[in-house]
């Protein structure tokens, strides 16, 4: 019996010694500075996704909503349209649907049918929308195309001397 007791004491000592040596050899764990990090989700993102879900637009992800800095949030939909969330507005959700004239049409959204209406209204738009930046750019491109001269590449080759003629 006394032999058994001695063996236990010995094994306990060695276990303690091993734990101590591991403690001294353990590498320093990496630390994460969380002071200047943005939260994973913000309240406005959660509110926006919830409002969209109530309106029947159920496919938005919470983290897909981007805060715009003015208390609103925007979600980019696969169709190219944007959906904005403005808390405390009469209709918090607004679809911004691009039309063929290059402008985004605002359309209040309370149901999923409103979202489809916004797409149909924008697709049928024939209004040139006056002097919007996109319209002005499109007009400049058209004018620039009218001023363009056609150039024959053979004339260019004849004018420029070639070090290694290819004939
Ligand atoms: Zn339009």
C-alpha cells in the first residue's frame, strides 16, 4: 500500500512540472484592437432589412444595406435599381430605378407590387429629362462622333517611314 501512495505523489509532481513548463513556453496570443472597428451590423441596417421584409422584399441581406452617413441606408438590387431606407419618413422605402434615358426614377415602395411598378414605369420612360449630367454626356458623345473623321490605315503607313518594310 505504501508503494502505491508513492507512485501517485510522483506522478502528480511530474504533471505539475509539465503544466508549468507549458505555461512558460506558450506563445503570446494575438490581440484584436476593437476600438476603431465598425460594428458588424448597425441598427439602421437591421431596421432597413426589416422594413424591406415587411414590404415583401425579402431577399435583402442585413449586411447588404449600406449606411449613407445621413441616417439613411441603400441596398443595390440585382436589377441595377437601388432601394433606399429613410427612417421616420411617411414611406420609408424608395426604389431608384434606372430608365433608358439614363436617370434613376424615385418610386415609393410599400409592397412588392410597388417595386414591380417602379420597374415598369422606368422601363417605359421616354422623357429626355432635360439637362441632366447623363443627358449632357450622351449629347457630347454624339457630337464627338459626328466630328470624327474616317482614317485609312494605308495612308498612315505611307506617311510614316518604316524601318522594316513588309512587302
Ligand atoms: Zn426616365
